C-alpha cells in the first residue's frame, strides 16, 4: 500500500483457499480483511468473521491470468481500491 509505511497486502493459500491478509507493522502481524456489510448493489453480504472474510484479487507474478489488481497512490494514504469477494 503506497503512501502508508509498513502496510502490505498479500494473498496466501490456507487450507486450499486463497485468502487476503493485511499487515500494519511491516509483516510482524497479519490479519484477515473484514468484509463490508453491503455489496456494491446495496445488498447485505451475509459475510461475518470468523466464518467469512474479504478476499482481494491481487496480481501474482507466477499467474498473469488472475483478474484485477489493487490500486493505491502515494498521495492518497489510507485509500485502497481493488476488486474482491467475500470468501467462506
């Protein structure tokens, strides 16, 4: 995440599922992303931790066919834009 020092996003395969994690302290501690209460159409996501988390489509160097990426800018600290879905 450009513009916010020490904040990184990563996808990790856990129990056969790809999950997005975030760190606020340069990777010392990692947490799942909390899902939004409603989707982009205003409908409830019905996705509540710890059973469901937000997964962002991050581009992997070894897989160029993964759709989407996360957009961030140095001049907009704290703002992250990306495509994702709720995963159980």
